[in-house]
């Protein structure tokens, strides 16, 4: 028999303005406040976690002395019109 997997629960203190925004958005979209919070956290973490992982790898490379050459830096700036 497979045990039922239950959702985890956390308690979070929110600034009053943010709670009001969640309440309003939930009413406007016909979704629960829980759904809104889960959706927002999921979207935030979907871009934030890879960003932190990339930064961690970059710091590790820098600590090992692995830096871009001056030519690579200039090429990156030129690519973006800087």
C-alpha cells in the first residue's frame, strides 16, 4: 500500500501591504490565497535557484583563478554595445 503524500505547511509573517495584495489577487483570479502563494514562490524559485547556482560556480572558478581574459571581456562588452 502506498502512503499518501501530504503537502507540507509553513507559517509566514507578511507585511500588511503584501497580504492585502495577495488577498486582492486571489479574489480577482478566483484562486485561493494558498494557490497564489505557491504559484508566486514557485516562479520566484524557478529563476532564483539557478541564479544562485551560477553565482556559486562563478565564485568557485574565481577562487581558483579562472578569470576571463581581457579579450573575452572586451568581446562581451562589444556584443552588448557597451
